[in-house]
């Protein structure tokens, strides 16, 4: 399994050209997982007008999960504690911390273009 950061998941499902070739190949080759917090991020981005989703957030999320046979990796007590322990190694964005902790907890690589995450060295990344 490989975990997609929220933006990578959106770009993958929407066939967006911003998704790199290696990222797309990894997402097509492996079982796809997303952190549960990514569902909230998609809804928040849609509600705030930062992204436009055909049919609205709920419809898009349901379709995206079914389309790519996506596994939703739930927020657990272990992920909560892990995400709180990164200190200054990673910026303070709670969603990013939870996504990184989810990848670590499940022993997966993370598909992300987020430089703060890749430069942190906390998790193996693909871009």
C-alpha cells in the first residue's frame, strides 16, 4: 500500500497534470490508501472555495474512494500520539502531521509534493 497526501489524491483522481510521473506510477502500481483526515481536508477545501468538485465534496469523496479502490486509514490513538511527537522536525499543520504519522504507523511511503514533509526526513516519500 502507498499513502497519498490530500493534494496528491485529488490530483490523481482528477487526472491533474500537476501530479508527477513517478507519483502517478506509484499510485497506479500499488494499493491506494488515504488518511481519514484527508476526507476532512477535501471537504474544507471545497467549502472554502479553494477547490471545485463536481457534485460537491460528499459526492466527490464517495466517488473517489470507489473509483480507485481506496482504503481509508483511520485516525487511531497511536497515530495521534505519533503525530504530536514530531517537535520542530515538521511544521505545525495538524493535518500534515496526521498524514505523516499515518504513513509511519502503517509502514507506507507517502506520495506528496510538500517540501516541508519531504525535507523533514520523517517518512519515505515519492514525487
